[in-house]
C-alpha cells in the first residue's frame, strides 16, 4: 500500500498546566518546536517498477524484432526499421511520462498545535495547507466526490483533498487511521 505512517511518542507533553521542561527550553506547544507526533507519506501505486520497465522494453524489443528476421539481408529491412525504432521510442517515452506523472508525494504532519499538508507535484508548484488540529474536520464522501470515498480535510477556511490517487479501500483505511491520529493530536 502506498501509505506510510511514522508515529512518534517522544516529546509528548503532559497534561495542560504541567511543565516538565526546564525554563528556557522549547515547549511542545510551539509551532516550530519538536518533531511531529505523526507523519504520513502518500504516493501513487506503481504497478510497473523500474526493473520491470527494463524487462518489458527488452521483451517488447525482442518480440517486435522476430518478424524482422524474415527480411534480414533485404532492402525491406531498412524500410521497416524506422517503424520498429519509432514504436520502441514511443513506448519508452509514454512509460517515462507515466513515471514523471506518478511522482506525486503528499506529506501530512501532525503536532498538538497544528496540522500541515504539503503536496509535491511532478510539474508545478508545491501546495501547502496548515490548520489547527482542534478545528480540522475530516470527511469521507462516499458518493458525490470526484472519486469514490473522497477524503478531505477542512480547516483555516479551506478544504483540501487527501490521497485522491489511492483506491477507495485505501482511502477508507486512511480515514480510520487519520481519525485516530487527529484524536491523539488533539490531546
């Protein structure tokens, strides 16, 4: 599954009003202090890994070359060879484009005092969103969204999607996990 959680227990503050940090040390409530309680990394599923890409291109090259064996040594070979090369180049270029388009990465970080979502797009600017976890509304739209089980976060006057490239079952599981992690961040 293209979902990875990094959950940390260290640095969690005590109950409100209790202070265990020495004077002058950072507080867990500071927005930039400390590591996040939980970190989520999401990326699209890659059904053809790089090694499989090399094998696929090699097998395709061999299979397309088999008919060329019949015309080996004749001028017809030179007429067919450009089409053979063009076919392989087009296949290679299309798969490379697919890999570049699949380089989307969504990072969600949870602290006690903020939630930060950063989406790294393959082409285009990085998209950022932040809000207070206490005010964040997590919603799973089973119908009516652009995809089944559309997962959104709402806060700070904006609604952002999360994991639109995941399968409906993965978004459902992510909703359950994220619900627990948000409850933990709220304290």
